[in-house]
C-alpha cells in the first residue's frame, strides 16, 4: 500500500483529505483480503517495472430497501466533495446506478495509488428490490432491519455484513431470480470491483491489449460476456475484467457453498476528438472520455 503522506496541500473541501484517503485505503485492504485471485492480479500489476498505479473507479452494490440503497453509502462521499456525474440504468437486471466524480485535489506529477494519486470515481448500484418476486422481497426484508443501513461505510471498511447471513435455501431463491441481488445480499457493502486507470499506466501496460495478453498468459480467467474487450460505441471507453471468483460461504443453516465474490477491471479512457492534437504531456483527465456508458449511440 502507498504511504498516506500528502506531498502537497490540496484544495480540498468537506473535511480532511487524509481521512478520506485512509477510508479508501481500508476499503481496498478489505477487498483484497477477501478476494485472493483479485489480490494476485493487483500485486502482479504493481510489481511489474515498479508500476505506479492509479485507480479509475471503485464500484459498490446495494439493495434498495429503505435506508440501504445508494444513499446509505454515497452520503459520506458527497460530504467529502464527490458529485453525481450521471446515471446508469439496467432495467433487465432490475438495477439502477449512479456514478460520482471526485473532488478537486492537487496531485503531484508523480502521484499514484491512494496515497497521493488521483481520487477514484465511484460507481454505486442498487437492486430495485420492489421489482423482485414477493418471495425474494420477503427474504431480503426479513434480514434488512430498519436503521441498519446507517453503518454502510463501516460495513465496507470491515467487510462484514450488517445483517445476519441467510440460509442456503433463501440465498438460492434470490440467486435463481437475480444474480446481482444475491451478490449484494451475501457480500453486502464489500467493494464489488475496482478498476485500474489503464491510460495512467506506463510501459507496455498503457496498451489494454497487452494487459489482456499478460493476464491470459498468467492463467487468469477473463470475462468473455460481450467479448473480452468491451468497447463503447464511440470507441473512447475500453474495458476488460476478470471473472468473479467463487469462494466458500457457510450459510446460517450450516451449509457451505461456493458463491461469487468480487473481481477486478481495467479501464482505458481515450482522448476526446477535440483534444487529439494536444501533446501527450499536456493531456489531463478532463481531456478524456468521462462517463461510463458503453452504448452511447
């Protein structure tokens, strides 16, 4: 992990930047601790040529039950200067999302990681529980008690569920209907995935195709749904990700089963057409594709 000593005094409003970075650092530690394959990929990328990594975004999943949806987690970050950047809706998955742009901070030229690098964008999704079957709704509401969502941030930092674990049959009922709802139900506020900012990597890994080749050569399974390399319709947003590893979970009735955990992603934001003539050393983040829509026709 990176040192949290800040090299410059930031133009930061809303509280201590050091505290916010410490929160992210602990969320990251929990995510890596709970996902061994993801941690191996993270360590490999960091180890190559002493790579100085930056993060494009951190993603979280929630359940839209009163007090537990996006607001339960986003309120903290908005108090520290994060702003809503746009919406992401997936009706077939009964999923609504928002992405948040980070506050302005001063980043040194060699800033990287969470210590003094650019703050990550945030993506938060919420499963529209009211649109699930009555059976699945009843199970979720049985466990998500009023007021519990107030501890969302602490849950993300600790990697512990706010609610009690369900039985295997209860989890299976939800998983057979909606995989994302089941993921959020058993993983809670643990980070769903992080994304490296490929356009900030150096050497050969600044080419996302080299990352794909390297991961496959090292035996990591990549998500082939929709193709290994996902490209937005404008060609300016490129993404590749690992598949969610499956880890053993002991349910409330003593049954142990393998269930999906988190994964890791690589995101490449290309320079917008109106800035393509800029010298490379003058290109800043705002010169690149900003939002998350792959289909932007």
